[in-house]
């Protein structure tokens, strides 16, 4: 078998080294889909109002800061809010208010997830306050609806109730507690409170 000239051998070795250290695109592993970890835009002390077709104010959203993130084509853009507060206005009832430490919204803002010290409250015409606290709440403002699978604590003028899971229908002023419901009914001064336990499915 004839021996290859030394120059040809050196060229072949050099080509192998070049391919090993810097392979062409067809030989490279395609990069995984990533997104920018920094916001493409942000707003400070933002305020957004949403109106119905008849001109009635449906909800008011405020936040100390909102960061907007743009992802690649396989994922949906989103926004993150610091200290978000939303007020949902019903047709006839008093408005409901929701605040938390953080908020996360999808691209079109139809669904907002409130996390961290979430407080939901309403003050009725008689100035009685209804307040609910939890750690996470998913709100759909256009439907005047919210829900959570986390533990909740509901305080009214005459009771304190704890539960796991809740659905809120703000237009009907209705809070549906889902499971492990325990209530303490406040009595007049000098009487002990009464505790009730029941589950709802």
C-alpha cells in the first residue's frame, strides 16, 4: 500500500482538528429555546381602566411597577407586577378589591395570578367589611371571577372561617368555600364563640 505524502497527512489531521473544535452548523446540536430574562419594557406607578360597551367601568388595575417580557414563538409573552391592586366593579353591588405582593399576567391580560399575602375585601353599604386572605389567587377580571386551591381565611362581622380552595363570583357577591371548612361564629360579649365544621364539594 503506497504511503501518503507527509503534507497530505498534515492537511487531513488539520481538517479533523478544525471540525472537532468548530463543527459546521449541520453537525452542531441545535440550541435550546430560551427567552430573555430581562424585561423588554417596564412601567412605573401604572394604572389601567377597563370599560364595558355601555361605558361602565368594569375594573381598575394599579401596580407600583409592571415588567413586560417577550418570549420566543413557542411561548406566550407575559407581564409581572409589583404590589398589584385590582378593583372590580359590579353592576349594583359595592366593588371588590384585591391586592398582593406580586402579580403575573398572560399576554392579553385576561388572567392575572396574584401571589404573596393576597387580600380580597369588600365594604358594603352598611360599612361592614368582608375580608379573605390566601397565598395565591387566579383572577379573570372580564368574568368577575377568581379561584384558588390554597388555604383561605374569611373574616366577616360575625364569623371567622377557614377552608381549602375557594371560588369567587364577584358579580353575585358570592364566595364558595370548597373543602375543610371550619367556622367560628362571633357571639355577644360574655358568651363563648360557637365552632362549626363542614365540607362542601
